[in-house]
C-alpha cells in the first residue's frame, strides 16, 4: 500500500501540514505536495473509475500527462472538473472528488460494463447507432449518457477572474528543466530578450531526481545557481506555473500561467494567458515515459517507473511497499535504485531485453536487487489493486514461469519526446530507430515570415537522451557561443522496443492490455479497428477514441500506433501520428475569455440620449453594438401593451424616437455622384441639392445588403443614411471599392454617425411641436415638403431637418450636434407635453413600418434576397449601365418567374402568424417533406388595424392577390392567410405628405 | 497569426490589426460580360499550395487596403505593396523568383 516515508522528499516541507478533503474524507499532506502525492501519501491508491468499463483506476504518472487521476475540484462558484491530481498543488482546505463513479468510488454499479466488455468493442457507439434504429434514442443513448463521461459541467458562474498579458520577446524558451535553463542562458548571454516558462512550480525538471551531475555539481545545485544567474539578468523574464500551450504562425505563442491555483486568493487573477510574439521559440519540453502493454496494466498500483521515483525522491511518498520494476531500457533501474535507497522492497527487475548489462544494471545487482533478463509480465492480478505479478518470457506467449507478490508495478516502455509545440505550427517529425520514438526533424522545422525556421527543439524534446547530449543540444538551440555546461558521458545500453508484452500474447491477454487508460482502449480494440478497415491513424483515433479526451493520448499514442502498424503490416513511421493541436494540456475557459466578461465582454455604444432611456424604464434591445429601447413600459404595463400605446399615440398625436444610431456617412468629392451611382441601385448623381431619396445597396452577388435615405448636401457632397447595424460595414464597403477598384476617383468618405444625435418627431402634431420650440426655420409643407431637408435653428439648437418618414406619418427627423442631443430631446418632451408626446421604441417603429409595407434589412432580407424580390423595381435605375449587383441580377436564377416575392398576408381569423412560419403546398419534395411555397418575414399585431398583419415571400406572390395559403403550426393545426398588398395603412401616402 | 508590413504605415502589423480580403488582382466583370467571365470574377479562386497574392486591410490602423504575397504552406511573406495596382510589382516578382524558381500564379510568373 502507498504511504508516506519517514524521511526524504526534496520538494516538501514537513513542518507545514496541509489538510484537504477527498470524497468527503479529511486527509493531510505537506506544503509542496501535489494532490496526487498527498493522496498516495495518505494510502489512497484508488482515485477514479474508467470512462467506459468503470474499472478501478489509480495514479499512473507524476505530471501533466496523467490519464486517470481526474478530479472535481472546489465547490459551487469555484468548482472545476477534470483537474489532474498530478498537477494540482496542495493547499489547506482543498476539496476534491473523484469522477465517474456511482454510487461511490469503492462500490460502483457501472463495473457491470466491464463484464459486458465484449459487447462494447471499438466503435460500439457507431454500431449501436445503426440498428435497430429506435434503440439508440430510447435504450443505448440514455444508458451511455448515464454511465460514461468525465467530470460534471460547472453549474455556477465562475467567481474567479482572469487576464491577458501581451509581450514581445526575442526568444521564448518553453520548459524549465536543464535543457530550458541551458538554452535560456545561451540566448541571454548573447544579449537577447528571453522569456523562460516552466509549467510546474519547480525548476530543473527530471535531472535532480535522476541524479545528473552538471559541471561537477549535483543537478539540484547547478539548477539553483543557473536560475539565480538568470534572475539577475535584466533581459530575462522567468515564470513558473506557466505552460507553453501553443505555437502559431510567425512566432505567436500562448503561455498559460496559473497564478493562484496553489493558493486561492480572490483578489488576484486566477489564470493569466500570455500572448507572446517571439522571434524564436525553443521547445525544451522534455519527454514522456511510455507504459508497457501487458494484461492488467490498468490496475491501481501499476505506474510509470519515473513517476514512482518522482514520488519517492520529490515527495517522500512510496507508491508501494513491494515494487516490481519492468522495463525495456536502462531507465527502469534508476527507479529500482531509488526505491532500494528509500528502504523499500524491489523483489525483481524484469528487463525485457535479452541481456541486462551496463552500469545501471550492475548498480542494481550491487544494491542486492534481483535482475531477470528477457522476462516480462504475463499479467497483473488483484482485486482493485496490484496483488500478484505473473512473470513470463518476453519472447513467449505468456506461459507463467513465476508469481511474485507485490503492491506496485513500475513500468518503463521507453521515452517519447514531447514534440507537441514543435508540431503545432507545421514542424515535421522523423522516426528515431535507436530510441523507438518520433523526434523533431531539424530539416523540416516550422518557418516564419522570412522563410527560416523559428522553432528549435532542445534536449530530451529533441531526442537527446543522456545529460551530456541534452546540455550540448540545448546550448546550440539557444544560439550559445563559448563553453556549454558539461556532463560526463554515460555508457548507455540500447533500449528494445516492446509493443506487446509478452511478444506473442494471445487474445485473452491482449484484451486486458490497456493502451489508453482514459478512454478505455485496449490492444484488441485497435486491432479490431484495423481489421474493419480503419487504416488511417486519424480514422482509427476517432473510431476507437484512442488518444482523445483531456490527455489527448500523451501516454497512449505511440503504443497505439505501433499496434496499428503491426496489424497493418507497416512500419510505424509509415502509419504516422495524429495531428498535434494546441493547447498542450487543457487550459481554462476563463483564461481564454480573459477580461472580456460581463460589462467588458462587449462595450456598449451609447447615444447622447441613452441615459434618459435608462432613467425612463427602457426595455432594451441589442442592435449592433448599440442598445436601443424596444419600448418604454410604464409601471404595471406589459411590454406588448406599451408597444400598442406607443403606436396609437404616434398615429393619433405625436411620438418621439431616438434615431441617433442610424449610420451617417458623408460622401464628398468631384466623383462622389458617380461613385454613389455605382453603389446604389438607383440614381443619386441627379438628386438635387436639398432633396432626399431612398436608396438600395447590393453586393456584387446582387443581394440587397443595406438601405437608407440619401440627402444631397451640396454640389459635391451627399449624406448617406445606413441601417443601425450597417454603418461600419457600409463605410468599409465604400472604402474597399474606392481603394481597390476606383482608386483614381476623387471621393472621400467620412463616418459621422456619432457626431450627431438624431430624433424623429412623428405624428399629426409633429409640426406643431417643433414650431413651438421657435427658431428661424419654416417647417411648413410649402417651405419644407416631403423628401426634402433644410438647415437652421430650432429653438436654440443647430438643426438639420429631414422630411422623411418610416412610419407613414408626418415626420421630421432632426439631426443636432451630439453635444446638444440630450438637451434637444428634453426640449421636445417639454414642447410636446400638451400633446402628450410619447417616446417610442424599436418595436413600435417596426410595427408602424410593417403597417406601411416598408421592408427592414435583416427581416425581409437574409443575404439571398434581391431588390426585385421585394417589389422595389421602382428604386432600380433602368438608365444606368452599371451598379454593384446589376450583372448578378441578370443571372437566370435571379430572373426566374418562380422566385418568392414580397406580399402582405392577412390571416382569415385575424391572428398573428408565428414568425418564420412556412406556407405549405400539396405534395412532397425529394426529401419526403411537405413542399413549401413561401415564408413569413415580418409579423406583428397591428394596433392601428387591431389584427395580425404580416409580410412574406411567396412563390409568384404578387400574381396571386386574394388567394388563401396555409401556414402549418408547430404542434399541429394551421393558420390560413390571404395574399394582399404589403401596404396595410394609408396606401396613397396622404398622411406623410401633409 | 501572421505579421504583415503595412506599406502605408511602414510598421509590422499583428494579424489582429488586419482584416483579410481574399484573393488579389481580380478583374471586375459587370453588365455585358459573359456567364463564364462573371462566374470567374465572382467565384473562381486560386487556393494554391505555395505562392499566393491576397488582399488585406489595415482595419485597426490606417484603414488602407494593401496586397501581400506569401507562401500558403510555409507562411513566408515575400512582400506587401499598396492595393492601387493591377499586378504585382516587378521587383517583388523577382524576389519570389529567387526564392521559388519557376513559380506561377494565374497569369503572373
């Protein structure tokens, strides 16, 4: 059983006890522990249940590659699922719960799935999906959903906050082991700005645990001295708990720093996402040990050999009392020696190689450890934990030659360089036969803007194995000149690739040999996938789920590839790897969002009158980046009733609308008229000064994209109104054509949207209200007729007054400088009091425009509608040779007489048709669905007509006036509507033209 | 996350400052053009593996449109130049020829 040793532990402080809770039970550890170390130190070897079969699982690793020990951390607003116990630093009061167990970790009913494992092979999701069809929805999916899955999604709003940091640097070094430190030093002494990041809390990586000696000093001392030296240099920035998450084009990189995970402090950001632009990036990300594939290798107590010695040396924790070491390379002996030194039993080292020679094997023998060469593990058995190791010949088929009692197995299947960051941005890999691993191919590095490589791998991440190789490689990667740090050469014995243990393992053993612990993928699953024709490694991944989920196959990928290659009769490099994608290990959604939350998520654009709306109970509606009042409900009034009241008040007396959000673009210059003739479908160059004209803008594809009233300000200047959401887009559209197509035309465009407040004074009493303010303007019908504008003073305000109407009423849209906007609004409210002037919102605006049959961009248009569909041919010039969209509108699909066209729809029963309803016709289409002949684009209750009105696009609609069509309702039944003119109110325009 | 030099500002722009605008050097076809000409103008694009010319706008900067020549595989940038031209500058074409002998893109080489 795992336990805390009485001495040792280079990273812990035994004078500082830390209390934590695991599954409701209080346990203790020490400062410097990871949660995994503290759990093992407390005797907790069972930490979770597997994804599919609910098998008992224990801690396998000591780092970010951990597949099993996933925890729900914290509670309520600080709850976080899928945290790896191996990378979670212990603090007082930490609460953790194991995942995927029901009803409890020790007794789990899902274990029945394991008994059914022959019915849950690779791709079983897809297979159950097929037949019988109804079973998926009613049987398989509910069962799978209930029993599978990792952590629970948080249910509360995250109480923590997060931030970004932007930085540029000459060199970014990822990884703070001896390779990273060496590369950083090499770059720093040459004068470069260096940022060095390490994902754990401690510098030095594996070297201090593995007993390396550098420049004559123990690694631990060399690391401390080097860190001190780098800290003293002004051109070096060092961060621990900061993981290089991703490498992107042109030296862009993300670094994920965990600021307070180890010591919660709500006053500080929890995570910081560094957005780094680096001239060069050195990936000194080390390597990850591989498991061995033998039966029962997923039992709690079976761990990576290097992790076993990490727990002993770093934390003074023994993963077991009696540990069998099984290895195919020299490194396993280091674990055996570390265990022996800590006073723990090592009954045998099983070395899969035919001969166990070399200094490390000799040292083990000298320490009194039995070494068995050519041996492997046939299977490990035990009830929920390691109990008996069944030893066999590695070369054989699993005949057991000996049984050894043990409570821990330390396995080493060789090492895989961490090539993720190298690969993120296009770095290619080469197969290293000697060490049976993929490593970066220096001839095919990621290249930057100048075409030269900008990423260099260093040390173990580059395939270097011994300390001496690591140091020399890292010094070169850092661009160092002069003397590199040195270490003695080592007499290393070649490793032997072991992809199956034993080599001739029969099906019964392979079906218990796990490749991917997190996703419950076994050797036989990959074999089955290969037999079923999944030859591409990417397809095999998706079919078997090998290498998916939070660990992304950091332990399983190479072993899985090897099984696939063997089954396909190919070499491993020919099969290749799956794609490495950022982030290296999961990063929090909070860090990705950064400060962009709540009010900072998207800044709100405010009109000069915004505060009045807020003070007067506006029910808001987001429009573009603006907030606009939807309506102004009074105390106790529903929004619907408020809209009705606002419409009636406007039609009967006078209403007031804040129209400041409408886009206002000034187009000026000798070629401005010619330019606008190209942009609008109708003729703007002939518009006389002082007049207004409604215009339509299309894309080159012919589709209507924006509309608005254009006023000619002077001989060479036009003011173009756009939709609220369209101002920036249309401004950019104009700039694009001016800069990239007609760059010799003399035109200047200025977006003055926010320079003016614009208020629409609307209704039969509008003129009276404005006249009551005084000023020097003649607002009579004769002096300022419909579709004209004038400038002057209204009261004390500098006004530009447009006689335009989007409601069908007598209407003045008055623009005043933004600084005068609020005062003008208040003055209008005062002047209109005797007419009960009524501010109205966007919904009343919508209702009134629909009553008049005016289209709305985004309602009647959706990017597939041309002006001709909307009966707007009157606004399309027949004289012009060209305008944007004209050629496209000549295509045969656009002139098809069967196109759906705009009509009004009047329900027979007076009800309101649901928005987006489709008109169905007899017969079925090729998909077996009812045919449709039209759809509703706008639909409202009309207070003016006291009935439902709608507009819609209907096949040959304008030719079918008076016909009744049928709109089926969701949930049954249908609404019948008569096709009518879209203009429901004042068809002759008598009210607006007074 | 590319870095491109804005030929107007003369500064190296992070991609977050820029808006992409698709393929460069399109010839506009309007009324009177054939169906094939119009289809080619509106829809047909090169999408090459290698040398490519594209349009970018320094949207969060000077607001100007410019062209960039780059390798879509290696992300190497051969150069940028103002958008007020119908073809890549001769000097840039020479630079590309030195780095990618035998390159061609539409009618340019």
